[in-house]
């Protein structure tokens, strides 16, 4: 079974989706389950995890409604909640009734570098453990230090690093990022999504080999038991089609010589375990 651990849905609104800039006109439109389902089928992908793009309660409920309607292939939802809310525990208790809600994410990449290390954020993330909710870490390399602090301070929460922490692939920078990724991988409750890489490369002129040094690092650090395939559809479309994204990882694993069992873990089993998905 192949699971896409990271994709998005939205009804496009220019005032709401301000992050979709003039260079990203390809994704200035609606992207909904009926658009994704045939793409998944064409690539033999059995299911997906829908991840928040907006930081509102309405976004979480929107994704849950889609997941309920399309439960045949939307296997889980990563929503948003205000981690600093005084009534956070009560909100989490209420959210725990939704079986398809697996965890939460904040767009920390848009915050100051120390955001994830701030005491109120650490306190909020720690509360996820009581309800077995996961936390997706969305950051740039300059925020890895704060992320490392967070995961060390919340050992009972399962974490996954989105988009391999967005290294500077276009500029071929790797050393500092690599060091922190190894430190994160040393924490037993931390996983990593092999996703969102094409948008960190040269959108028009990337080649497959541009990504191999970064694949090498995350496979060395996290191993086949700690990595999850994700497409980052539809954001990936500014730089690559869905089949190109999935083929990049498949071809790399074949090139290096990973077994079919290893591929099964990265392309599905690990996501199923991490997010407690129904098979």
C-alpha cells in the first residue's frame, strides 16, 4: 500500500492565500479531492494525509469534512489549533472525537527562528501527548535549533519533520542542515517526510541528481524506518508534476539498491504507523 503522507486541499481565495505569490500562478485555483483522486490512482497511490494550509479552526473542520466524505482515500488529517490557547486542553479533548484527525501543524516557517523553542509553544505541544496527537514540524534550516529543543522537551509526542526541513537545494547548501538533521533523527520519536523538495530546487531547471545528496543525508540519518513519502501536492506543481515527484524518490531508492521491503516502509508502512491510519 502506498500512502502520500503530505498533500493539501483548498478553495482558492486571493485574500486568504496570500502566500501564493505571482511566481505560483499554477496553483492559484481550487484543489479538491476530486482533482487529486485520479492522480493518486494513476500513480498507484492508495491513500493520503491532508495537511492544513490555513491557520484557522475552520481549516481543520474543512479538512475533516472532506476526509469524512472521501474516507476511501483520505486516510487522515493534520489540522491546526492555537497551541497557546488557554483552553487548549479542552479543544484537544473535543477534537479527539474525530477519528480521522491525527495531529496538528503550525506554519512555523513563517515565524521567528526561535518560535518552536518558546515556552508557551513547548507547553502547548506537550499537551498533544495526552490525546496521542502528532505534530508536524514545518521549518526552514535556520529554525532547526529551535525544533531540536522542542522535540527534546516533548519526548512523549511523535514528531515528523515536513519537507526534510526545506534545505537550500537550489544553492547546494547542506552541511549545517545535515548536522541538525542527524541530531533530530537521534531522537526516537522523530520521523521525517521526504516531501516538498522540488520547490526548494530551481523550479525550471532542476535535475534528479540535484536531490541525491539530500536523499543521502536523510536516509543515513533516519533510515528506512523513519522516512515517509509525501508529494506536497498541489504546491509541488510549481516545479514538478505528481508523477515526477514520486518517481524521484522511487528511482533514488532503486539506484541505491534498497529492497522492496524498504520501499514499502517509506512509501506506506511508516505513514500508516506514524499517523495510526486504517489500512
